[in-house]
């Protein structure tokens, strides 16, 4: 066989291989992506361990929890909210009613024709009462940690069909808080968190206490806690003076009109280090008592106070 013929034969063989490969490629069926799982019906695992089934995306949500109300609007579910309780003061566009979260009335709630109800407690057996009339209820009690708060936000995202938006809100809050804490010098400063001028306070075992704990602050109320107090003891003035906090945080500015000026005017309070150094911080009562997305504002306020006090 001549050399030119051998070359031609080799070329034809290679072309045959490429042709077969091309055909094989063309004949392979296109990969079909797996269909997305439908968001509803949604089976939710509530913090109390109970399963809550939401058959379809809710459009008439009733929130009897100020924190849940804030979260619902933050994750883009505001248009799905039909009514909120009388303590849901934020955001301004929330459809506030006379419904009570402290003394919920099943009959009054059902008049709103809800397809999902969110509560912070089971007062008046509201969960059982609504379950009896086939209305799904999500019980979201006070979070004790930031992770518990994030889990509740995520759960509300699943309950409303706003999963991605809820994930985004959680991620943003987590990142902002971490950044703020990381940029704050850790100081072993003592602090007193005031719930009222009668010296009720919150210990390190509470949600707000754990927020302060991220900064390495020492809570002067911890020794006063008892099982009966449940993290919210009442301090005696003598005990407070002996502890002599470096920082005073007021979360009774709205409820009780307390300010740095009213604190300075209290008999003998001028002897406290926090008062002498003007380290009295007026908080927003609502933000300080809730575990919603605005917690980032509180964290920044605490950070600023720690930086000033430690300067």
C-alpha cells in the first residue's frame, strides 16, 4: 500500500470516530432539572416540638406577637398580614387592632378570618381554641439566644413562603452583629439593665442579657436571680449601689419616661460610677424587649456605649 493511501485511510478512520462521537453526543437526552418542591403545604416544626401544617400560602395572617409582626414585615410578608395586636407598634404600616396578645380571645381572632395565627404565648389556651376551629397557630415564645431568634425568623419565612427573604434577613443580621462585636474592644465592665424605676432588671440568662454578654460585660443582677424570678429579679437599691455598675441601660424610656436626667435626680444615685461618668444609655423599650431584626440597632448602641466607657 502506498504511503499516500495509508494516510488517507487513517484520516477516514479518525473522521469516523469523530462522527460516531458526535452522534452519541447528539443522541444523549438532555438532563431535565428536578422540579422544585412546592412550598405548600408546609409542615413546620415549632419551637415547642409540635408540627404545624400550613396548607397553602397564607394571605390573612394575624400576629399577636410584636416581634413576629416586625419579622413578617422585614421578610416581605407584610402584604399577607391582615391584623396585628395592640402592642405591635412597628412598623407603622402594620394593621394594628384591639386584639390582645396578653389576653387573646379566640372569637375575636376568628372574626379576622385568618389562615395563620402567630402568638408569643398560649394565654387563655389560644392555641387549643384555634386548633379546634382548624386554624393553624405558630407559637413563637421569647427567644433566649440569637440563634433561637434566627430560627424563628427562618420558620416564619417557611410559613409565609418568603424563605429566601428570611434567609437574607438572618444572614444580614448575623453578619452585622458579628462585625459590630468584633470591632468593639472587650472590657470587663459592669452594667445594670433597667426594666423599670422599681429596679426590675434582666440577668445574663435572658435574651437581652446574652446580647450584652457578647461584649464581655458583667451583669450586676446575676447574683439576685432566683428560680421564681426566672431571669427578671428586682434589685434592692443597696445591692445595686454595692455592685456600682459602670454602665446603666434604660429600657423604660417609653413606658416610664426615664432618662439620664431622671436617673441623676434619684437620691444618692450620683455616687454610682455610671452616673458620675455619664454612662447612662437610653434604649428604645420596644427594640430592647423584642428579638426581631432591629436587634442590630441595639447591638450597635451597646457597642458605642462600651467604647465610650472604656475610653
